[in-house]
């Protein structure tokens, strides 16, 4: 496809993907600040290829036809805002996004002397690392729960009801394609609910945020498409979620998260979006879909520990579920990589433990019941089993 010489150029400089610097170029249409379909595809693929902990800088640049400095600067500002909103609506917290404005004469990598007299706009994206150093399984991934499917018209307000009691309300005309074009046709929505400790444990969700325990009313995942293309919420629009939960939470608010090494670590949305107590649960609003959780900091101080010694040569991890509190924990890996360590556990609570690993395509695991203590120690022997059996064991953990 040929592009006009006067088209504006967006250079994508990846700062840390696979330890290398890569660059991708995409073109806005002339005099437009909207991402077109090809732009969206390229930016989405670049973003999806980022690992947790990676940063990327997206730079809006200009060709030689700059004649009106004020108009060009305003257009580029809108383009940087469009990129900012793209990642924000992908669930990247605003704190992990930054628009950097630099005079052209001070910017590196410009492609024309004319740019020296213009402003250069960069959008920096940080895909945050979980603060918890997880013991990981690089090749073992448990099957995801089959999403519940819903269909409705985009121009109508719609409330969907999940099989586990979650309800989500979408206002009329709330969806847009990632190019910014409003959706007018049918919406196909996928909803996955994780409202019990067993459901969270089997999917890789935990009730910890930055190594601090949470009380969790529920976690859901939402994904919507129309005409085979993924859609999102319009900027400034919100959906409403009601989590059906009998758990008493103090100061519940909206959390989101990203997967790293098969674990979803939750992060509070800032500024805080507080949930409101409602009939048989909690209600909150959210400006995006993806992962949404209603949670609050654990009020009881945890002091218990559990040191697991697993003498095997392959990587292992574990889930610890405390049914009384509804908490799901994953272990830290000791500095010598020999022990799995759980910290911050409530004392004298009955807990279900599952330890699992994989070697040469074979699954090994062990499960047991225990009581938490100030200095708990366990030596675990794993036995070969099937992925199916492991999944069922995890699903029944804590029930």
C-alpha cells in the first residue's frame, strides 16, 4: 500500500523487548489523529509482544511538509493523546503511561531539519512487573474456564447476568472499535467469573497485591467483539459491575491486573474507584473491560509462614488456599532456589495446599491439608499424574 509523502509518521522504539531495540513505523492518514485499522493491528501486536517489566516509547514524527507549526503541534498532541487512550483502554493504569513533550531541536532521531522548530510527542508505556517474585512454571498452563457468551445490540443498554451471580451493565452506544469508530451492530461478549477461592486458584489468580493480602469479592474477565474485531469502551464511558458476595469488606475498590508467568497479580486503580455496598454484594464502575476485581486490603495482620522443601530438579510452584478467609496465595522462591516460601499467612487456619510441576511433558503434583503456624515447615514428595487430575484437584482446593 502506498502512502502519501505528506503523511505523518509514528516511530515505535521498543526499549527492552527481548533485550533489543526494535523500531516499527505506522502511518496516520493525512490531517487525521485517529489510528486506522493497520495502525491498530501493528500497535496491538507490539503491545501484546511486550513482557511484564518492558517499556516502549511511541514517537509521533513528521515529514518535510511542516508549514504551520501551531497546527502541526496541535495535531501531534491529539495523536499522542489517541495513543495514550489506546493503552489506557487496554487496561494499562494511567500511572504507567506518560506523554513526553520535547522541542524538536532537543530530540534525538528526528528525520528533517524542519522538525527542529516543532514539538516532538512521545508516549511511554510501562507494562508493570508483579511485585511478588513468583516461582514459575514456564511450560505448564492450566486450561482456562470456558467463557460465557452473550449477544446484544450496541445501540441498546444491556445488563448481562453471569451464571455465578455477577451482573454487568453496558450503557447504550458505549462501544467503539480501536480505530475510534463507534460500533452500531451486534456485540459478542465473553464473560469469565472467578468468585471462589477454588476458581481463582485453578486459573492462576491470587488474593495478593504487591505482596499484600487482599479480601476479594470477585474477579471477572470481559472481552467484546463486533464483526470479528475486538471492541472497547468509548473514552469517558463506563460500565457497571455488581459482584454477588457475602464477604464483609472494608473500603472495597476497583482492581485490575496483568498476567506474568501464569499468575494474575492485582493492582489497585489510582485514583481509587471505591465500590458501593449493594444488595447481596458490591457495585462499582470501570472505564475499561479486561480484568476487573472488587477487593480491599486484608485487615487481619498475617504473621504465619510456610517453608516447603521440594527436592526435585524441575521447576515447581504451589497454591495455598485458606477457605475461612477466602485467600489464595502463591509462594516466593528462596534465594538458593530450593524452597518455596509463603509469608503473611493468618495463624491457626486450616489450609489446602497443592504443589505441582512439569518435566518432559509429564505432570507431577501433591496435595494435602494443613494448619498454618508461625514457622510452618513441610517436605513435599510429588507423584506423576495427569493435567486433568491436577486441574480437578486445584478446582476443589478450599471447597
